[in-house]
C-alpha cells in the first residue's frame, strides 16, 4: 500500500533551492566572461576566422 512521504522542512527546502540558484549564477557568470574575452579578441581557447575571405579560381 502506498504511504505518503514525510514533509520536507522549510529550511531544507530553502537550502536546496538556494544551492540550485547559486549554481546557475556561477554558470551565467562564466559564460559572460567567456563572451567578453571572445569579443575583445583575448580568448585563448577558441579559434575562429575574423575576416571572410573570398577565393575564386580563374580557369
């Protein structure tokens, strides 16, 4: 027979919720920092083409 679970206390609920929100803030901060480094050209972990080069072969 199914038995209902015990209720989680408000303090435990708040602790878990705060930890979850704090993690997302850290991820967002890192993403913003990476975006800034890419836009300023100081990124050392990405390689990308800055200018579009058109190559046409003359036959």
